[in-house]
């Protein structure tokens, strides 16, 4: 049973790296067009930036989780759109409130991780290490 939980968490962690990028990008695309992130090789990101990315991604995941049920339960399309906008605003704020992170860098790292398996593995290892530390503190 514990193995299934570990596999599920690994799947969630993998989704975490890709999923948070799109909503925050959609929020910022209207205000600040950015150069394609594919031009940013993994070597351009410091360990501190990657650590901040993981912090921000975990916060974004929490916001997504909080809003997903509300969005799915909303009956009217206008209500859904308002909730999506609110969620995007909170996700953007979560990224910007993370020390050492901004939305542009967050999106660049997320996009680079999708196209660079080595960078993706580094980020996944950081997420797993962080979650393992949190589990130890709660046990």
C-alpha cells in the first residue's frame, strides 16, 4: 500500500512540474509577452532558483487544488470564469511572494524542465527531498 502511495506521489510530482506553468503563463501573457523559454538552457538556472521554483510550484499546486473543486462545482460559466481568474491571480501572487522567484523565471524554468529531462529530474529530486523532509517532521 505504501508503494502505491509513493507511485501516486511520483505521478503527482511529475504533473506538478508541468501543470503550474500554463495557468500562470496565461495570466502574464496579457501583461508581459516573453521570449520563448526554450532558449534558456538548464545551466542558466542556479540551485537557489530551482529551489525557489520548487517552493513556488508547491504553493501553486495548493492554490490549484483549492480552486479545482470550486470551479468544477460552479454552475454558471461566468462563475467558472471568475473563479479561474481568481485562481490565476492567487497563483501569480504565490509565485511572486516566493523569495528569489518571479513569474517570468518560474515560467522559464517550468518550460525548460518540460524539454530538458535532466533538469526535470533535478527538480523532481528536489521536490521528493522536500516532501520526504516534511513527512519526517510530521511523523
